[in-house]
C-alpha cells in the first residue's frame, strides 16, 4: 500500500466518523507546528487502524468510547460521543459502555464519563432543536 493511499483511506474514514466540519476545522487550524501530527493521526489511527477489516466502524467507535472513558481523555471522549451520530452507536449503548467502563476502570472514571456524555447529549439536543427551528 502506498503512503498516499493510506492518507486517502484514513481521511475518508476520519471524515465519515467525525464529520467534515470537525476535520476541516482541525486541518485549517494546523500550523507548521502540528501539521505533521495531523498527517500522522490521519495515516496511523484512521488509515491503518480504523480501516482494518477485523472490526466494523460501529464496534471501533464503541471500543474507543470505552477506552477514552477509562483513560479520562475528556476532549476525545466528547468528540467520539458526538461521532456516534455518524457511527450508529445509540445513547443506550453509550450508557452501557460507560457502565462497563466504570466496573473495570473505576467508579470515578465512569461517573465522570457519564457526566460528560450527559453534557454532550444536552448540547447535541440543543443543536438539533435550533436546526429544526431554523428549518421550520
């Protein structure tokens, strides 16, 4: 596999999971300092891992949410909870994922992740209501 193909496949799945708006913002904000990092995550995380045939995107999304909750990586956890709009993971499944994480990563980690998810879903609901009102 050539390097450009890895980038293109990674960018395609990155956009599918996170959405064009998020990816465009990340790339637009990239400077000389972090442009190489953007390229690295596009190729390594999205191009090499998320495109592997062993797990589908939905399953990878659920695993990512569990790991980010366990590690306490708030920013990425919020991002991947938002991405469930694109991956097909339901709110009920996220709740179950976070319950599972709480047992194995600790109650404080689970409690914190539940609070973050609740806040993200409230933001998403508000955005949806605003969009629906705009269209009406």
